[in-house]
């Protein structure tokens, strides 16, 4: 059964009361932040206000997140780290198979969260520019990891950079569509499959799979 969509402001629950168990602090902070971003905008919201709404200390915030922006991206960032490791450690002859498995694993690991809500409600939160900047950073990280793996396998560096950028752009585009369409309505792995399905053709060489 797919998760309920988080693509509308109505999906945000009532303000979080103080005294929630420490074990749920990460989720409580993310929920509190999204409530405040919708109420007063991203730029106007401070970390102090987020922690006050969540009922946790400022030090608790920094136990989980390094910044206000990191609060939105932490789940995806963890999956990108795993993608980088998989590509760095891969020694198989077929890099595209590893890429396909890694992108699929990323899609299955991500759940509707604060990033999805922010992507779906970017204008209401006043966070369009922030999301564009931070999306570009993640796109570049993925592109660099993919390109390095392809170059190590003998692919021309220019082609590798183009393919890496294609994979990075596909991940970000699929995430945006997943959020805007309603994350509970479409499976992210399916969107990622659609977004990346044509990319390996850029690497085809007669008689030699990459």
C-alpha cells in the first residue's frame, strides 16, 4: 500500500507539543520546520523557532542537522553517500548494471518526508531559490561519482561527464515529479527508471558493453 501523499499543506499535522520522546527528535524537528516554512516562509524561520516548536533543545537540532537546509536534505544525502560508495567500490565490467541497481536502491530507500513536502510547496514556503541551489549541489555530487566510475572503466572523460550529469539530473527531476504529483500516487523507483532508462544508450559501443 503506497504511503499517503505529502504534496499539500494539509498534510502537515498540528504543531508538535514539547516533551516528545528524544528518539523521535529528527522527525519532530522536520515536521516543525515544515509547519513554520508554510506559515511564515523559509527565510523568516530561524533554528531557534524550529527547536521551540519541536520542543527540543538547540543542541539536539545540531545532533541531527548541520543547518536549516540540511534538515530537508538529510535523507537524500544519506542515499547519495551510499551511491557514491557503491560506485567507488564497483569493479565489475558492466558499470551500467551497478548504476541501475544503485539508483533503484535509492528510490526504494526514500520515503515521503520534509524534502518532498518542500518540493511540492516550494512557492508557499518561499524556498524556490534555496531548493534550486541545493538541488544543483546534489546533482553535481551524483554526476561526479558516476563520471569517476565511468572514467575508471575506460570511458572518455567528456562522455563520462555528460552521462554523469544525465544521471544527476534524472534523480533530481524524478524527485520533483514524485513530490509534485503526490508521493503516494507514484512509486519513486518507477519514476527513476523512466528518467534514467535511456541514459545507458549514450555509452553504447559496437561489440563492447560499458
